[in-house]
C-alpha cells in the first residue's frame, strides 16, 4: 500500500463510552501503531438532541485511561481540524449545496406533522418506513411557494430508485444492498446541521481516512455512504466492520450484562493493559490459543486479516481472570501505586507516609497472588493497617475446642511470641508448631485461632508470613485482645 494509513475513532457524545466503543477505538489505534500510520479522534456531535453533557470528556478520559493516545484530534490539533463536527458545519453545508446544484439532492419542505402521519400510515399498512419522495421532483414554482411561506427545508439525497450498491467490506467480503430499499435520507437538517451520513463521509474524505474501522451495526449505513462518495466524486476508504459483541447469553451486549462503561472498569480496579488485552480479543485473534498479549505484542501482531466475522462474546469472568494475571505480573512498586487511591480511604494517610509505603511493600507479596481487581485492595490489606479488628468471638474457637482451652492456648502462645528470639516466619513456625503438640491440640486448631486473633479472618495468607509482616507488637496486642474477648 502506498497510501499512508489514516484511521479514526469517531464517537458521538451521547453517553459514556462502552465496551463496544472502546473496542473500535482500540482496533483503530492498534492498526495505526502497527502500520506507523495516524490515529485520529473526531467527535461526531451533530445530533444535538442526543448529546449528553460530559460525554466528550468521558470519551477523552476513557481513551487516555486505556493509553490510546491520538495523533490528531481535540486537544492535540492537526492539519485537518477542527476535529469536532459542530465546528465544521460549513463543510457539510457546502457539500449538500453542491449535491443540490448537481441534481443529486433536493430540498424537502414536508412538515414534521406530515412525516409523522406518513410514518403511521406506513406502519398501519405494514410497509417499510421511509420518505415517500413527495418533494423529489418539485417544480421551481412549487419550491418558490414553499419559500415564500417561510418553510425551512431539509436536504435529502436522491437515492437511485433501482440497481444495487455493492460494499466490499474487508471482513465481510461483498455485501449487496438494493437501492430501492434505501429511501431518500436526510443530509442536512433544517437547523443547518448535517446528519451522521453526510458529516461522516465528508469528514472521512477531507481527513483522508484510508480505512473506516467500526462496529458491525454501521454496515447498513455503508451503502448510503458509498452512494455519497460516488456522487461527491470522492474515493471511498476501505471498510472494515468489526463483529458484533454479544453478552454471555448471546444477546447484544448491554447494561443488562453488568458494567459496560469503560470508566466503570477503571473505577472498579481493572488495569488498562488487561482491559486492552481483553478487548483486542473481541473480534481479533493471533491463533487459537494465545490470550495474553502485552501492549507492544498487540501492536506487533495486529492485522486486519485476523479480524473475524463471527460474533465476539464478552465474558466478564474471563476479563476478571485476565486482570488478575496482569495484577500478579506488576512489580510491587507499580502495584502499590495502582492500589494507593483504592486503599487510601480505608487505611487513611498511613499508606502515604514513607514508613507506610515500606510496610505496604512488605504486605503486597502476601496478597498479590489473590488479587483480581484493585477494588479488592482494601478488603485484602485493611487488617494489616487497621487495628480493632471486628470478628465474632466464636470465630476464635476451633471446632471441638472449648473456650477455656482456646484462651489457655492463646495465653501460652502469647508468652512464646513475646520471648521469640526473632519474629520471622521460620522462627515463628519453629515456636508454634511444637506448641500445638505440647498443648495437645491439632496444629490446624491452634493456627486457626491465631489466624483469627491476628487478622480477624478465618481465611488469610499463610499465617507465619502474615505474622512476620504484622510484626511482634501488633501480633501481641491482637492476641491479648483475643484472650480478653474469650474472658
Ligand atoms: N458517530 C458514529 C458512532 O457513534 C461513528 C460511526 C463510524 O465510525 O462511522 O459510533
């Protein structure tokens, strides 16, 4: 290919970007990075009624979080800007005017009421919806009359009444659409704003987009776009429609399937690299087995040829597993950085002091094996920091051991812990293992009581390592408190 790859992510700011949106962004970004091309962000905000406040910011935040930086677009600029469609209205108005002059489009003066009753009529007769083309061949006099009455028209495309439009999609191959089913769609609304179809085509042309990579749901718009390319005399880009994303029940992925907003994943403690890795596999695969791809590996291996046609199934469990894989691979310092905002509210400022940070770095090896999201951080580390553990006194009692015997065992253990020469895992094991035998209880029973006393939990990382990290002072105080609870 001689032409440089220029791809774009062109979201409409109608809400927080969801998994499907960011998957499109990622594929475009990967292709640009793989080919040394250009990745463009363009905000398609021409449907002012559907615009949601803060949505553009959410798009930008999502892309930044995922590390999908753009080479041209809002905040970055570029030679084809502005990259926000509401700031480019004259381009669309000029194109619409040119099509009208050329006889490929026409002004339509039909009132909303008329269009509404036409639609109802069509529904009643079970006819396909679509404009009945009343204004397609207005005489100049009739047009002047409408204008005299001050009716503000829309501009509609004069879709060919017969023939076919053939789309050559990179993924789907040849897809044919009958023109007579396409209707005379609106190009320019009466407020001077373009519709998606017109703005999308005009911009993809002006911005010299080489490949349009987008979700499958836009395939049905492609014949309209191709007709526009042809009548405007533009060379169409290569179309690459990405397979639909389904939920585990194989219906279209939606809120019903749980969190689908990209930022919700950030806020519940997913790592951007894990998320990108998982999203890359929604419609693309290198082979039948490789699942874990570091970012640079994705960039290296990504290709359009390996985008599949069959629906991708979004599996939250798999994503969770993958996030765990990434969390376990993080160097401790990086894990501590990532966890800091999640655990600070629970453990307070302690984690931010140099001593607290050093302590956290000793705690993390014990929990890194278990953690699957950063949001689990507070639950996993809180008992290392927060005193006054809350547990039921009955949790202290091993099965088949009385309250007195438990209290007694803990008292003896307390003494030994106080006297232990060193307080590391090996030394602790050397002190506590023989003690069980000496007291005539099972090791599991003694260790169980100590685990609850020192951590407040019945399940925790290995006991001796945990006690070593907690340190003698904390352990002694906690065992004393447990003895007091037992009375
Ligand atoms: N604005 C459309 C969207 O919200 C863009 C579709 C396309 O990429 O052409 O997804």
